[in-house]
C-alpha cells in the first residue's frame, strides 16, 4: 500500500467484543501523539449525537415520528412546525445553514442552558432547495446544534448531549469521546492540519506508481467536483454566513473555544480507541460487558427505516435515527455511489471531513475507528480510511472459508 500524506493517525478495530487492531503513529515524529490523544473528528461526531437521541427514544421520552415542536413549542415558528425528529436526523429539516454566525463561547455548556443558541434556532425559517428534488441537504454543522437543543429539553436532567455522553456512554465505557472539552483536557487535543490545495493538485498529477500521496488523481477529483457543482447552485447554504463568528477556514476548528463548546456534528474530540469501543457496543446492539447503553427498542428504532435520497454529493441511506446504512451496489449504480459504499457494505454510521471514520457492523460485530490529523479535504468519500474497512471485511470473509 502506498504511503499517504499523513501527520498523525490512529486506527482501532473491535471484532466480536475483542480489540483486534490498535495502531497509532506519527509521521512527523510528534512525541506528544499517542493512542490516547484526542482529535477533532468533524462529522463523525454526528453518530455520537444519533446515539444520544436514540437513548431518549429507547426510554420512551422521544419519538422519531413526532414533531420537534411537540417537545420544543418555540421551534414551530417560521414554517418549522411540521418538522419531525426523523426529518432532522435525515438531514431533511430545512436548516442546513443559519442566517447568522454563532459566537463560539455561546456553545459552552453553561451558555447553551441560557438558550443562547436555542433562541436563534427558534426564530430561524425553514428553507429547502429550490430545484424541486430531494429535501435532503447536508446539515453539516447545524444538525448537532439543533439536536442538542432538543435533547436538553427532553432529557429529565436537562443535560446537553456532551454531558450525557460523558455520564452515560463514554465515561462508563472508558472511551475517549468528548463533546465539549474541559480546560484540563485541552493539552490532550492533537490539532488537525488540512492539506494545501496546491499540494493536493500537484499530487493528483502523479500516477500511483510514482507514489501519489493522496487517493485520487486529477481527473477523478475533477469528476467528483463536476458531479457536486450543479447541486450547489440550488443549495440553501450558498451565500450563508460562516457557521462561527470569526471563522476564516478549517484551521478555526483548532481554536480552544471551538473545542470547549458543544458542536456535536463537527467538533467532537475523540481517539480511535474510544470510537471503536463505542462502535463495538453499537455493533452488539447497545450492550457491552453486561451493561445496556441503548435499550433494544432504542437501538432498533435508531437503525430503522433507512431512506435513500441524494444529498448533493452522493445517494445517502439515512435511517430515522440519523445514521447512514452503507449498502450493496450493482452495475446500475453510479461510480460515485459505488465508491461511497463498496468496502463498507453493512456498516452503519458516518465519517468526518478530511478522513475520520466512526462506523459499526452489526452482522459481523465490528466496531471501527480511524482518526487522522492530516485532513485530505478532496477525498470527499473518505476512501483513504475505507481501505482498512474493506480489509477487515475481507479478513472476516476469508476466515469463514
């Protein structure tokens, strides 16, 4: 396998309750990087928020088919009254971008409880793409902010998703998965670093045999971008302000205020060990070491009713609980759909900007976590990490023969 452009990376895999892969390395000789370092996993955090919401469903406190306004009456303003919990979790809530930037400090747990973000959401209108196609539009950052406001209103203790995660999932599992880093934990965070576009362009011109250090060649990248651009013309995110006030690029996610705030969909800080252990619990239908983390009903509901729809860059298959099911493909599928799914068949979960992967496979009881600090932002489908998923599946299939 050719060497990718990496800085620091972790890979961890569980199989049938046993940790079978546990790798980490620093290509730059970073002595601070370890298997216990935590890294921003960007959109892989969406599956952590899905687990939290699923826990409330399993306890009978929340229903995916119910309207969000049933639990949060103020949410109904400006055309949002009919939106269901499932609409939000499937990225069909009409709130893919906000019309104002969020102050990072307003996302601190104590400030969330003062409704500083909630009141912005309450007054925001629902907006859908104008091309008459799918209502599904990637809520890249906003889904987590909305889900967090819903969660803290429904949770009997009034906790945020970050607090719930510590107390009922990552804490008991002894798994490093944090939404809302504490001051004392900041020195454990290993910063992310996006590859420069010039570097990626030059690398894309190299053939594989000459040691290209990114997954795709120039024409593959161009083909993907041409596939995405038409949908962007009708996106509601077009022309929207930056998600955070003061944000100037991806490097902004290294700011301490972002790490300390709760942005479940884009700023969870985790290790591959932590993610793989949580994923292993999910692959075992919500149970681990004799403890139930999600009830059978909650687990089943979170994985139920996957609906296929185009989300602008790929045909996704989100369940009502907000995790994607990666499926078998045929020759009739587009190349992009095959690249998205092949090597991940049967996995549930999602992935993060630049490379991270947090997914589980209930049939084979696989928990998978891949966490890099080098962000390959043009690897839109995270195929660099998918290589390891495909190898795990191949090993399991070979073992059955």
